[in-house]
C-alpha cells in the first residue's frame, strides 16, 4: 500500500497471483485465479493463501488482518477474475460453475448485512447466488469457457465484460452486457463482434466511463463492434466508446486506399464544414473504423458513410444549401454514373449533368452558379467546357472564352472570382497561373506567378488562394511573382498592384531531394494565415513541420506540426497537408501524415489554437461631425481593412474603403443612402 510517501505490506501478502482488487466500505477486496497452498484439498475448490489465511477465491482486508469473504468454495476448475462493489454488495466474476455449493454462471455477488438483496442474488451467510443466469457462449470458440474478466458500476447498473456471447436466458451480448438489478441488457447491441469457430474471439478486459460514455478495452475488440443504427459493423482498435446509441473508436484517422495498391497511402484531400457536420474527402476506404469510400461525414464522435461513396479519390468538397458537391477522379458515386463530380442530397447521390471528362480539383459558387475547376476536357460527348466550367442547374458553360490550362484553386471574394492553376492565358488575356473573372471579363493580376528557368519551361502551380488583411495570397509551387521576381518560395501576396514575398517563403532543408516543396491549402483564423503543404520544414527561416502560420509580417510555428509515416524518406520527415477548415474554434487538417503534434493521426487531425493566439474581434466605433462620419478601431488591430456595403445579407456587395488598410481611423462623407461598415481581416 502506498501512503503518499512510502510503500507498506498488507499483512504477509498473498502466495498467489491476484487478478482483481476493489476498495469499499473501509475494506480492500482481493480475488485470485490460481492455487499455491500446500496441502489444500482440490476437492474443496479454488482456495488461495493470503497471510496464512485460506480464502475461497475472494478475501478481504479490514486494515489490520485478512479474512475470507465468506465460507464455502469455488468449484474445482473455477477462476475469480473480477470484483466490483456497490454499497454493501460485492460482485465477483470469473469462470466457474459453483460457489459455496450453489450453481451459478460466472457472475456472483455478496450481500453483507442481511437486508433486502434487490431480488438478484445474495450472500446469506453460507452461499452465493447467481446474477440473472450469468453469461454463456451460444457457440463457444474451440471449447473455450465463458468468462467474466471485468466488472464496473455506473450508478446502479453493473457492466460485465469478458469472453461470452450471451447473458441471462440466451440474450445475445458479445463480450459486454449490462445488469440493471433485475434484467440483463446487451450493449450496442450486439456488443463486440465474435466469429464462431475462430481462435480470435472478442475479449473485454477493462471497463471504464468517460463522462456518461462507456469505454471498453481488450483483446480482439479491434475485430469490430456491432452498431445496428449505423450499420452492422464498426471497426475499432481494441478500445471503443459507447455513447448510449452508437459505438465509436478512440483515435481515428483514415485507412485503406482505392485498389489496395501499397504504393499509395490513405490521405485526406478535401474538407467542408456545415454546422456540426464535417465532410471529409480523399483517398481512403475507412474513416475511424467506419467503412466509407472516398467521402464521409463526421458529427461529434460519429462517422457516417454517404451511401456507397465513390469509386476513386475525392479532391474537392463544397456545401451549398442542403447539398454536398464532391469532385475528384471518380466515375461513379453511390451506383450513379457521375464522372468527376456528384451531388449528395442528404440521402442519395445524384449526377451533375453528364459529369466532366477528367478530374475536378476545385469547387466554388459565383453568380448563383456552381463553378468547377480541374483538369478536364468536356462533358460526355461535348468537347467543352475545358478546365473551368459553370453549372446553372441544367447546363455546363464556360466562363468567357475559358482558361488555358488546368485549374487547381478557386476563390470567390467581393464580386470577383479568382482562379489559380497552371496556365498562361484566361480568355484572350495573358495570365500566368492566376487570373480574375468579374462576371464579364478576364483580367491578369500583374505579371502573375512563375517558375525559375532552371525548373523547366512550365507554368507555376497555384494550389490555394486566400484573402488576408487587404491582400490576396496565392500558394503552390511558385518561385517568381510579379516584378519582385525571385524568392517567392511557394507563397506570395497581391496588394492590388504587385506581388510581394512572404518573408523567405516555404522551404525544405535536409537530406531529401526530389519532389518540390508546395503550399497546398490556406485558412484565415484568429488573425493568422495558416498554411500547409508538402515537404515544408522551414517557413521564413522558422523551423516548422508541414504546417505554419503567417501573421502578416513574420512566420510562426504551429506546435510540432505534422509528421510523415517515413515512407518517402530514409527517416520520418514533415507530413503533407492538403486541406484546412475551421470548425468553431478548432482547425481541421487533412493530408498524408502519421502524426500531428506528436500524437498518432492518420491523415486527419484537429488543432485548437491556444488562448494566447486568439485575437478578439476589434470594436469599430464611430462619431459624426459637420456632415462627416468618423470610424475608428484599436491601433493594435493590425491586418484589418474597413469595408462598405449598401445592403446586408444576400444583396451585400462589400468593397474596401480607400486608405483604410494603412490606418485605424478614417472619415467618410454622409449621404442620403444607407451604408454598412465592417472590419475584415
């Protein structure tokens, strides 16, 4: 016994291995499975020697001496593996048919005090009684005996775990069941999956509670748990939780790949958040133990497949009203022919027109239509649209005269659609890998972005776009940007007139050479621009791993970041991030990695910024004088731009107030028209 400073023995100890202990009522109860008592008669059953006291499988310590819990014995082949105490009732579990001369089935209890025993079973001073028929195997695995290994109370309910398939009068309950004092109930149902005839039957060794949720752990729990609400099977990794309605695994992540090719690893390429639902898309066939092909919905701890999913990778997701649009390299969604793009309406998958001939990488809404970017040429038998298309609910059309190469990113902002990819023209306009569409015409953004000559005669690749402060940021595989040509290193900012680097950008330093560093996704949150991508271990000279944050002037690390499986390197390196999304105060990260901030995370992780990193929204104040409106905000609120609109809601069209990005106070004229103002970061 440990008193906080020293260990001390309890009497002279036990001659045998103890399998379970429980403390209650000022006593310590102990149970043993094996005999080591010279001269003990096996005909009397399972005794063990504890401080020279013979105890029939269970003993008690009152603070000064050991004694047998009760007279009687456990049968010759019996084992005691578990103890639980509730009030003055002592329950034991194991593998036995008799205790104290009474026939029982592996689960017994002792009532101390002689009063009402809640009509289950009780210790009456000379014998044990069964608890509702105990546990059994409906079809035992290769002759194994049904066994109770773990017991725990949650309020008045007793949970029993072990190796069994039924309780009471043949009620199906795989390895875990609940006794409410009167009747047995399956948990799930039907609890942990067991395959008859298999050596690897399920075994629940430990039971605990997390809040109101039941948590179990044991051998071969990883074979799966039954969940009749979610389907027939949820795979878990030897530890699982039950929230009263559904089973869920601890940990999570994505597993499996299309085709099962070991060259490829499971990954998340797209994320979309809609209220409490997070949609995940990528190259996987299982999410957190739930079979899900390429796309899934996560709500709290529950993972749901979206029908039969898709037959290949999902690389883009967009929630629009009650619909979820998915784009990628698939040809079939839920049994529906839907090349590269499909729509989930909450119940079934639907085709979007005739689909697109190729791969979709980006989705956005603009001008009331769905806009799709990718590497595709036409729809069905039609030769157009190419690379960029607009869907009005009935037909596919090009935007203007189209775009001159693959499109990897789209951003609709303040009435402008920004398009990033690998092209040299937008309509008749020369545009190097990035262009802007105002609904009527294409325009270039300065000299755009490019690669260095030594990188080959090919366009730069713009994989992600975001607005932060009063600038547009482009990320991808980039080296040259605008007239500030060299050193962009995969991320650059457009201020409306020219491009500028973000410090020294994103780089990889180390022994690996081959694939380039790239920025793949960006997210603005809490006054920072978060960036993730491939092979990133330095941001502006700051050591990072797969994930970094830009505050407008300097780079910051994000804890220890993302780490790879080690499959691309001689030793593990930075993990690859492909998608970012905000959910409340948390950042969701999807990609190809095995750990996040030192914790196991297979392709999917959640990061919560520290309180110190959170920036409260600044207060916008105003005053009037001489027909002028003066608006001010805290000088410490850097990176904010004042914007103005004549309306709110769907009719809003926000535009930056000239000069507001360089100050924290601005004066505008008052006219008869209504105006709304906001600070935007």
